[in-house]
């Protein structure tokens, strides 16, 4: 009635599902199982889709009754009709004394040909999107899976570059995408928002320059490499090369950034691998899977709400523990292969064996990712660490979520049971 063209329902549908507004969504302790990964708490969830459906039906029914009483047929006809509001009770209340809302409720007189609501669809300029050029140039790679390498200039007006390209790959080949390294596109310039969003498997985006926010959003198997222009005199490890909320919701693929990322790096990452040379606040927030390597300092509140995956952080100043939110994670040293093997043997003896993250030892996995970072970005930071790896490894810390450790322990127990069952069946046949 005050002129808005749309509205939202906020937390109401969550309340219908059972939310009791405990304000603990970020702590993994939701007592009614709405926002938690804890299997015990999730067992308390009693919500049903039908409950939400009924709620919206009731809202629609009551809205229909109110509209009928006002003589209005459609929601659109209510937009800007502040004259239909009952102001008397509010204005006459003693708490409203001295307040003047006339400007808020004022209805300007406009000609009949001037619309009160949105009547035209916004032109997002999709016809001019850079992806159309990418799709046309990469036809051989997309359709016939022929290895292809392309070069393009990019500027910050080019948003969501790669999304439509990946959509075309998904349309033809599904989530499996293309074979590894089928299509590589080398960009130069400054990319706009959401560079490499939803990038499909088999596609590599290599950018010489910088990017904005949401790089690799929803990454789906592709590879993103970003590094500054070699002619730039600034030290990459001391400067921002990618913006905020990078790798948001990524489910697969890998990314290498020679430089520092903004805030909320790898937020809600659930399967991708990323290497960066520093992050802002809230790194790895709500992460549920994948591997993140940070070769420099982080901001505060690292790993808040992190329930899966593993992060390795180069703790040069020894102060990372102060910047990490340890409510759901443990901070551990990175062991050598022999140290990890001995520790695992002790855990097995105690009945608490666990499956290795990514199927590799921590030392081998971390070194492999640092080597890849050096290979793809020519990072001087990575090269210096590799020159004296034993000393460098001792300064890395491993961020391990408690929930993920429990899951790996359960996986190990299941493997032991399955192996014993198989051996028993073989013995019975013999």
C-alpha cells in the first residue's frame, strides 16, 4: 500500500516448519533441527512441506478476504494505495504524539498514463553478454570435445562470465561436463561480478588482472586461475586480487588466486579446492566440504559454522588461533606421513580409526596443492615455501571440523564392517 512492488515472508515459513527463533543458526545447536548438521538434533525436526503449503494458502485466503472488503481485485491494484490504510488508530495513539507521517502516506497526483507499479521488464542486456562470444568461439570444444584455447579481453561490465557457457555444456553433456582441460580461455583485464560462476568441468578460466565479488560462485568442476599483471609493481601477496564471497556454494573444481581475497572466502564451499594468499574476515564460513589452503594471514572469525572439509593455514605469526572461531573446529599441526601413519595406528588400536581426507596424507595433499598453485600462478610465495618445505610445513595448521572428524570415523567403521563381511563370505565359499 505504500508503493512497494514486491514483498517477502522472512522467517515466517521457517516458524511454520518448527523454528522457535533461538537465534542459534550459526552454532549448529538448533534445538528443533532446522539449522544443524547434528544427527541427534536433526532427528527432532518435525516440519512437513504440507505445513508450509497450508500456511501460504491461509495467507492467500485472508489476503483475498481483505482485498474484497476494500473492493480490490488484484494485488497489483493495491500498490501505492496509501489512502486505503486506516490511520486513525495509529495517529490518535498517545505514543504518536508529535510524529508527522504525512509525507510517508502522501499520494502524489500523477497523470493517468504514469504507472503506479512496474509495468516493463528490466533489460539486463543478456543479448550483449560476453558468453555469447565464448560459446560461438568454443563450439568445437563444447560439441565435439576438441581441445581448444582462446583469448579474450574482459572488463568489469562483463558479469557472470562463464555461466551461460557452462549452461550450454550442461545442456549437451549434463553435470559430467567435458574431459579435463578441454577448453581453456585466457582473459586479460578486470572481470565483473561472478566471474566463473557455475563453471563446468573441463573448462579453465585463466585471468591476468583482477576480479570483483562472487568469483567461482557455485563452481561445478571447472578451474579458475587469477593472477595480477606481471608489469604491476605491487606485491600480489599484499594486495586484493579477488573480492568478497569467493567460491560461494562451490560443489567441485579448483581455484588458484595469486593474491589476497576479501571477506567470506569459500563461504558454504561444499566440495571445491582453493588456494589463496590471504583472506579477510569470516573465511570458510559454513563450509561443508572441499579443501582450502591459505598461504598468508586471515581475518577474524575464520571457520565459523564450518562443519565439513579441511582448511590449511600458513600461521606465520602464530596468532591464527585468536582469529579462528573454534566453536566447531579443532586447530591441529600438519603431520609428516610417518607421524600421521603412527597416529592412525594408535587410533585404530583404540577403535577410533578414520578415513583420510581426500584419500591422501595431510603433508602430501598440502604440498601438492602448493605445487599446483606455483605451477598455475607462478606465485613467489608458493615457491619460497616449497624451497624449504619441512620448515614451511611446521608453520601450517590444519583446521578440522569436529563433525567432519566424526563422519570420517563412521566411514572407517563402515569400511571395517564391510571388509569383515566380505572376508566372511569368501571364507564360507571356501
